[in-house]
C-alpha cells in the first residue's frame, strides 16, 4: 500500500501541483497532504490506514457527517435511473422549491455545478439587471476563482502568499472595488465616489475564507442599505454559511433579505451542486426569458440534486440537529480557548454556529489585516501535532473547522484533550 508521500509524488506526475485545489497541498502547514480512502460519520481513514476525527467535512458540505445513510440511499436510487439527462427533471423543481421556501428573498433560483459558477452567474445577472459594471467586494472574502474577484481573495490564494492571481487581466480586475470587511465608512466612501457605476455588492455574511470573522453589529444592514440606496444589488454569498449556520443560512440568522443569494456546499449533500437566486424580476433577466446568458450541461444533475434534497430534508425535519450542532460547537470552541489559556498561548477562537477558527493571536479578528497577524508557524505546528494524535483540521490558519451532527461529545472532548497536549509542547 502506498504512503501519503508516495501517493503525492505520483499525483504530481499527472496533476498540476499534485492536487485539484491548492489548499489541499498542505504548503501552509509545511507537510505532505493526506490521501483519504474512506469516511463514515465523524471519522475519516487515510490510505495508510490511520483514522482521524474529521473537522474539515469536505470543507463544509458534510453537516450530517460522512456517508450519511439518507444521502447515500438517495444517490444510489437516483444513479440507478441515470447519472445524467441534460434535460429537466422534477427533482430539480423539488430542490428549487425547498430553497425558495427556506429563503424569503429567493422567488426563483438557477442550479449550477459549483459555487464559483454560481457567483459568476449572479454577478452577470446583476450587471444585466442594473446596466452597470463595477462590483464591490471585501478583502478576505472569497467568492470562488472568478477572474474579477481574485483580488485580496483570501483562503487558498492567501495561503499561497499571493492574494492576486496570475492570469487575471488588469482590465477585469479594475471592475472590482475591494474594501476592508467590517468598515461601513469605507462602503460609504466607495458609493459616494462610484455609486452610479456599481452594479452590486457581494459579501460573505460571516467570512469563512480568512478564517471565521463575524460581522459587527449593524454592519450587514448598513452595507445593504447603502448598496440599495445607490440602485445596486446586495448579494449574499452563502456558499459556506447557507444551511450551515442555521436553516435558511445567515440571512435567516441575522434577519436580512438580500437581492441575490449564492448557495453551495450543504445544498449538494457533498456532491457538486450550487445555486443562485433572488427576486423574480431579477432572475427573469436570465435566458431563455431574458438577455443574460447562463448555461451548464450538468446543471441540476439528478444525482447531485437528489443528494441535496436528502440533506436538506434531514435538516428541515430535525430541528434538533441545529441545537446539537450548537452545543457541540460551543463545547469545542470553549475547550480550545481554555486549553490555550492553560498553556499561556495567545489564541482567539472565533465561532458562528458550527464554523470555528482558532486564530493564533490574542484577537479580536475583525478583518483581513487582523487575521494576517496570526502566527501561521504556530498554527502549522499545532496542525501537525493534532494530526499525529488523530485529529484532522483544515491545513491553513485562514480556514474554518466544521462540526457535524455525527460528532459526539466523546469526539469533542478527545479533540480538546489533544489540543491541550499540543499547545503544551
């Protein structure tokens, strides 16, 4: 059986960089990536046979844990009928109905295969609806590898020490205004200068790709109001937070209704699926009803849609799941904070629902500049020590840990005990 190192070396011979998404390369923690063979519940097993308590959860989708039976059963049933039609199915409508019912601002949705694709499409329809070109985004918020948004993108780009991507033209980048997160004055200044040219503001309501960063009180409401006053659209990127922090996402949690919403991760049950949606008058601009073109051969794939319906049905029919996630996540966050206090290690633990980031610094963390003050070498050491004890964390300081309903109190307590040992070394 190959080791993780051997598997990575072979992958590098055939896959660019040896991975199909940069953060997986473990460069940020100075180690060799783990190749997984299986996952069930809260546990994953690598190709060397080592088992870990998993806090990555495929970067968020596995809110019910790995290989959740209702999702697996739905996938098998759908695949037996065909893995793809490239034509409408009633399951697409069923999933769309669930999304529209859960999100008051979504009167119509369009399904895609990835969050990046959904963001790209939402921006296109916003520009088509307003007749404007500029977009406002916030430093540290990541919205996929859309050319115009790879500016202070955070996440993988930040991890590699290159927040602007090569291959993005200056003309495209010039269509994006990048502002600091949690700074209302900066938003007011940007709209005062360019308001009549701005098509939309796009924001992660809870940032997750510079680590978890909460919005200040009243911040989202202020950004939405300034945006709409100028005739632009307010877009919430809930690829990460949608159905993760609450049923209906962060917009339900904070009581804010965006003009457009982007969704992904949880809504696909672990399969490639995303969506964007909003008011009917905006979404009617999309072809075939309107002039804004968007398409995808595998959009609304029946297997992915069936997995998403199964995941969302479990969450909707079992509200106790969110209560369980809250208790487990609060226990983990408090345990990590206390472990750091005992070890006299500066640690700021940020949390929103079942999303957690332990920043290796005193905090608070309110924006990208704050996040970048973290001790990334200390995080890398912590990551390695935790993995050696059987606990798999995201391989970057600037990411979120995800707790699933499959985690147990025993899992959480074991992870806290491991953290105590790691921080004490």
